[in-house]
């Protein structure tokens, strides 16, 4: 497996713990609706809800360790998740400031401040990756009969705990350098203020095609470099009282996404519909309407972005630049809101009474302006350069077969069978996985993949990652299709 394909696996596995955030957002959001001023001091119901949500947010690092180890395991088994938990507990205990002081015979006040932040998402991801690899390697090992009870999956947590001793020893010397580098990077961007937020917004979008935006997000959204934008924002009054949040500042790495996801991208979708060929408008409308609905209400933008990301990369660069501008404007004007999952209407409404949400309604006004900007810019560029966005494909391009067209209306089982045929049959597959909107497949030969038939089945994009990896953007049925493909294989 190539490096890029491996990084894609990590990026996909990160969605497992990130998917927990909506629960925290709902609990915290409702709690702030009930008691927006007192953070639960005026209402026991609000306190109950906010404390429950904070229990998730405050333990995100350990959720990353468990979620990534589970997500990257070959068969998604609970033993892999348990191994991630064991590994995380070993490392964070051995590298706590008290333990480091004892191990290095250093006065605790002289211990590097990096170890006070060892309980973070970066370490959680590292532990998750190592634990998953050890699980994939040793979960099938059979020991001597005298030790048979510890064979197979029971052996993995034991191996993980031993390996983490060596990892902890390495991190004892490496982690301060890593931490300081991340802090310098984050602080350099943070010190740029609103401009830094804009720079972050640009790279957030540009990295989406290779799935590495999750790594960038962890620096700004979580406590890798001391920014911790999402947990601090969701912490609301508690974060303000603790001095970890500043009204008008905390949330600046989130706020500017709302105008883009709720309004800008739907504006782009309308432009693509209006510029589609007459005979393709109905099909284009169905794709764009469903994708726009997802972007507006939930903030899931992949179906829309992948519809033009590769067929018209010029538009995607423009999209990244406009995202940068949006984050810059929102940060400059201090129009602030935040999210637990993504920048959609649901999160906006839930966080509207968060004490850190400042003039959040102005993001709607900004969004309406970006709807117009996206529509005008996209329509002009598409027509000016004759870009082959959805519905504008050449008439002489390869057309789907009658059988392929028919299967777009079949159930998940039929779709799974058709996608197996598209990728060259089960003999060509070495691994099947999925994230929210993509089938993530490892294949023996990506040249056997029939992109035209994949798009005839409704796929929005086919992304080949060398000879051994491919992603097929199929929409929010991706996980169901992948599960059925696994059963068929």
C-alpha cells in the first residue's frame, strides 16, 4: 500500500471519533438554550445537559485512540478498540509530568510543559494507528496450548501494552520537539489573527482531495497546539471562566465555514444546474438538490465538492480561495459561531445561545452574499472556459449501458454487486472500507476500474491513488454499500 493510500486510511478512521461530536453539540447546545447566562447555575436541567456534553468533549483524545484503532483494524473488532484504550492509558500515564519527573530525576517544575499536554488528540491518533497495526498483525496468532487462552485477539492488548513502553521511551525525547514545532506553527498562524484564519481556511479545503485536512484540523480545532477551538467554544461559559476562551476570538477557525457550507456551495450547485445541457438538467438537478440539502442542513459538503473537484479543478481552487476570504471576514468582523460536527444549520441553531456565539446571525447575511458570489463566479468560469461540470459532459463521451442505468434504481445489494463489477470483481479487491460519502478500496490493479460505469451508477467521482488504491464518491449510502460488498466478497 502506498503512503498516500495509507494516509487515506488514517483520514477515514478519524471520522469514527469525530462522529461522536454531534452528540456533544446537541447536549451542550440544548443546555445553553435552557440557561444561556448561568451555564447551569440557574437550571439543574441545563447543568445536567452541559456536563454530559462536556464529558465527551473533555475526553476526545481517548476517543481518538479508541476510534482510530477500531477504524483501521482489518475487521472492525472490539478487541482493536480495547487495544487502543490500553495503549493510550500506558503512554499518558508514563509520560505524565509526575512520571517524567520520577523517570528523569528532574524537579517537576523543570519538566517540559509538553508533557502537561500529553493527553491530546495527536497522541490519541498515534496510539490508534500503532494499536490497529499490531491488531492486524497478531490477532490471528496461536500460542502453545498452555497459553491458549491468550491466543488471537486476547494477545493483542498484551502486545500493545509492551510496545507502548518503547513508544513512551521514544516520545520522552521526541515529543517535546514535536510539541514545540506544532505550537510554533499554530502560534504563527494564530498571531496573524484574522489573516491566519483565512490561511487556515484555504488549506483546509485544498487538503480535502487527499483526506489530510483532518490532520490540519486537529492543530486548530483541538488541543494539539494550544488553540483547541472546538472544545473551548463548546465549553461556553466554563471555558470563559477558565480563561481558555475569549469572546469574539474563540470560534474564529469555525465561523467562516457556515457561509460557505450553508450558502456558498448551494450557490455553486445552482450555477452548475443552470449551465447544464438541456437534456441533462433533470439528472443534474437531482444530484445538486440532494447535495445542497446535505451541505445546508448538516455541513456535509463532499457530495458537492467532489462533483466538480476533479472535472474542474479551477473551480475548486476558487472555492478554496473563497473559503479563505469567508474565514477572514468572519474573524475580522467577529461574527462567531461554532459546531460539534460541521458548519450546517443544525449546529448553528444549537450553538446560537452559546455565550461565545457573537452576532452569529450575521453569518447568515454573509452567507447570502456568498451565495450570490459563488453563483456568479462559478457560472461565469464554467461558461467562459467550457468546463465539464455535471450535466456538461461531451455528447460523444462513453455512455452508460442500459443495464448500468437500470441498476441505479436497485437496492443496496444490487448496487454493491454493480460496484464489485465496476472495480474489476472481488478478485481485484484487497480491502473494502468507507467513510461518510466515499467507498475507500484497495485493489490489485486500478486500471481494471471502469469509471464510466461507476458514474452511471451514480458515483460523483472516481479517485485513483496509484495502482493500489481508489476512492469512489457515492454519497451517504457509502457505508451501507461497503458493508454489502464485504458480505458479497
